[in-house]
């Protein structure tokens, strides 16, 4: 079991990061009702995570529209790049 102070610190960090990510998702056009799936998580060892949950494919397309996806991503210039239209 981790000390309470360590847990609280990790939880605060995870909550802050999750809130920032939820706000970014809403700015990207993802409905707030979907963005709430992003949740803070602290493991038994005290490690902070942000759990993303599951999103509808249309919302994934909106997210991909604002992420820097293109040549050089996912394997380099020789790799096949999926467009966001593939997810709609």
C-alpha cells in the first residue's frame, strides 16, 4: 500500500491531466458527454494514468482531424497513411 500523500499527489496530477485532455477533446468538437469518458486513474503502486475509455468512430475522426497526423507518423514516409475519412 502506498502512503496517502503519494496517492493524493498522483491523483491530483492525473485529475489535472484528465481535465486538460477533456477540454482539448471538447475544443476538437467531441461532445462533452463523450469527453467525460476520460478519467484519472492511480494504480496500487502510486503511478498516475489517464484512462481514455471508448469513443465512437465519428468522434475519433474529429480527434484525428486536429492531431498532427501525416508523413513521418506511424512508420515513416513509406508507410500507408489512413485519412480521417476512413473512420467515418
